[in-house]
C-alpha cells in the first residue's frame, strides 16, 4: 500500500495538468471556506462589542430607576425633563462613561441614552436607546417594570413614555429587542 502524500507536494510534483487543476481547486475551496468563516466571526464580534457598549449605558441608568419610582410615589407623576430634584448622570456626577454622551429624562417616565459619536461602535454613534418605566394598568401606584428599547411590555403593564430607540435590534441585548 502506497503512502499518501500531502496535496501541496502532489501539486508541485504533478505532471498531469488536470491533477494540478484539481489540487488548485481544492486549495481554493479551503481558502474560500476560511474567508467565509472569518467574515461571519468578524460580524458577530462587531455586534458583541455594540451590545457591551449598550450595557454600559444601561448600568449608568440602573441606579436612577429607584429614584424615579420614589419621585412618582411622592409627587404622583413621573419626573419631567425640567425637574431638578432628579438629575440624570452627567460629567459633574460620576461621569457618563466612555461610550455615552447624554442621559436625559423624557416625559411620562422614560430615559434616553444617547451614544457618543466619538468612542462608541459605528453602529451606535449618535443613536438613542430609550428605557420606559411601566406600571400595572389597574394600579399605577403598584409595581414598576423597566422596558428596554424595543422590548415588549409584559402583559398587564402599560407605559406612556415614547420609545425613541434608533439602534438596530442586533446591537441590543436580547431583553431590549422586540420579539
């Protein structure tokens, strides 16, 4: 039984033109498969980076959710953008982080997170993620849930804040996507 020789050696040593073409075609097929896998991996990695940067924006607002709920319990309404009692994070507080340029209140219990045009991923630059506070329909003073981006309101909850999210679903964490 003959020992099998590597394809590249066969290509160099082959005298038959059809054999050389077959080996060249096999090498080209392997190279094409590698390029396709690289393209898929790089696109997936880009979305992973964007989701990580969105998470930074969510962490900036997470501590303010309790403040917004307390404000509603005291005043009977969600804070308005002009309310000075509830400040959103800014550079005078603890900083906006590396990827967020602005965090602001919206009317009716919403928060807009705007991503930086300098440091954020290209798919996030200048785009907005809206967080909406939702309450039980029959009991507006009851439990409060936070609805992220294009996320679907849980059954029985309502939110009057407008969703201004302009980020593509693939660049959002799974709980911020529409289903």
